[in-house]
């Protein structure tokens, strides 16, 4: 693992703020992982809880702790190599996202992982 699993507990507000910035401002993660409400805005009550795939095929997964139990190290690994804990690899549009994330400094990937782990659980 790249970062210890208790890193999240220790994650300071600065790390989470950096993660939030990368996710919400730069990463556009919410554009795919958060569903839209009736008027087309992001549904904040289902933040990162998965959404229909804009391509019309399948769905984009819920990545809140209610659905994803990966450790912080697992997330950093996925954002670096695209490998999941079961040695599957990121597919679809996420493969392109991982390619971009893999070019960031590791501290940024760790900040994104800390933010994802700190998301409110949405079943
Ligand atoms: C263009 C749409 C899109 C964007 C933008 C996007 N994702 Fe994804 N994401 C997906 C899809 C589709 C999958 C499923 C990939 C697969 O099935 O292999 C996925 C999978 C994941 C997974 C693994 C979940 C699982 O259960 O396998 C994580 C974690 C994740 N994304 C985090 C992020 C983060 C963090 C960002 C922003 C940096 C992001 N995603 C941006 C579409 C996107």
C-alpha cells in the first residue's frame, strides 16, 4: 500500500480540502459519479452515489463508503495503475480518468483518496 489505511483518520483538513478541490474543480468526478436532479443540477443528496452512464450503457458506480469498501491504499493504487483490489482494471471512461490521475503527484492522488473515503455514505 502507498499510504497507511489509518491515513484517513489522520487526514487533516488541508488534505481533505486539496482532495475536494481536485475532485470537484479539476477532476470532474461528480459529472459522472453524481446523478442529476429534476432540473438537471447535480443531486447533492446523492453525491458520488452513482448515476446512469451518459453513453446510455450501464451505470457509473457509487463510490461512497456505502458501496465501496476499498482502503485508501487501494484507491491510490487504482488512481495510479487502474488496478482494483481484485486485479480487475479500470474500464470505460474511467480508464481515461486514471490516465490523467496517474500523472499527478502521489500526494494529490492520496488527497483524492482521503476525500473519497470521507464522503457521506449513500446507499
Ligand atoms: C467520464 C466519466 C467519469 C469520470 C469523469 C470519473 N469517473 Fe470514476 N468511474 C467511471 C466509470 C464508468 C467507472 C467504472 C469503471 C469500470 O467499470 O471499470 C468508474 C469507476 C470509479 C471507481 C471504482 C469504483 C468501482 O466500484 O469499481 C472509483 C474509485 C472512481 N471511479 C473514482 C473517480 C474519481 C475520484 C474521479 C475524479 C478524479 C472519477 N472517478 C471520474 C466514470 C467516471
